């Protein structure tokens, strides 16, 4: 049996690895902040910077809003949005070790009243209809085999007028991708579609006002900056390499090649459920 999506992303004691990295970086665990954790708990391409940009691209989020983080990972974005907007955020992810570590980190930061994380499947969201004011998924869809089911499930749990936001590496040309990449070692568990197909699938699910933004150059710059540090042996104690491990640089190099050659097209999408 091949490696599962959950196993690809996290194995072993994730929480302990993060604590050790925080201590190596000189962080005080008794006075930890969302910003202290940011370099390691935003488990997607471009990390914290991409989360901040996504937050800036969202429609207004009121303090009484309830957001859904689909593929929440360690919960970094959920904690950031919960604190930044003063709202509630529920997160769901297939990867048990990430969710368990994320729950403990949320408690460490004292954000249990705003953020809750649980294990579950994005294709069958375990929430009542019209529960959330908005939902987002950061670099999750590349590992979702049934994207129509995912979009239909997201549409169902959103209230009328609610938004869905995505960041993803879309499929580009027919050229084969270079592997490994952050979301797949060898192409297994990888389900990329073009940005145009994403738009069509969102429309079929019922979403409107679909805005797609090309973010390829931003991702190229971020990957290259990380590789420059790695090549000099200057990666900081805190970073996604703590979780990804020794394959971090190979995955970043391949991500650069894939964007440069047009095999992948990073993009951000924001759309709405009709009010």
C-alpha cells in the first residue's frame, strides 16, 4: 500500500519537534505568541506571508464571524485569523499528528476559546448546513482526489453570502512535474487541475464572483530565498524544514523548476456563495 496523504505530511511526535525548534530559537515557551510560532506552524508554501496576504484578500471578517480552515494542519492560520480578526475558527485536517500538535499549541497560546481543530475529511465536512461565514484552504486541493465533492461540501456548510478562498499550485502545461514536491514524493496522492478547471468546478458547485489571481512570481521568489539560505547552511532553527526534513531543499528546487517550466501555476482564488 502506498503512503497516505496524512502519512506524507506528518509522522512521529510533531509537537515535540516543534518545542525543540522553539527552544533552539531561544523562544520562551511560557510567553509564546502567534508570531513566535509563525515560521513553523503555517504548513504551506510561503508560510506566514501567504497567510497574511490571504487574510488581506478576504472580504471583511467581523469579530462575530465563524470561519472554517479546511486542511488546517497545525492550526497556525486558524490561530492567526482568530487573533487578527477576533473571530472563531474551526479547523479540520486528515493528519492526526498535526491536529494533535495543533490542539496543544492552541492551548499553549491560550486561544482555546477562539480556535478548535479536529480530524476529518474535506470531501465530507462533518458540520451542519450553513454553519460558517467563510472558509479557506491553503495548498490543500493538490491532495484532494474528489474536488467536486470538496467544493460541494464547502458550499453546503457556508451561509448565504459566505466566501471560499483557496491558494494552490494549479496544473500548467502537459509537461510532467519534477518530484519530490512539498505535497507528493513521487506523484502519488497528487491531484492537480488547471486554474481554469478550478473556476469551472467552483461554478458547477454554485459559487459566484470567482476571482483568480496568479501568484507564481511570489512563490518563485520565496522558494529561491529559502534555497539561498539552505545553500549557505543558514536556515534558521524555526522553519518548515523542521517538519519536512532533509528533502526540503530538493522539494523547493523542484517547485522552482515546475513553475519556471510552466508545469505548475500557483494561484489564489476567492469566491462566494450567493447571498
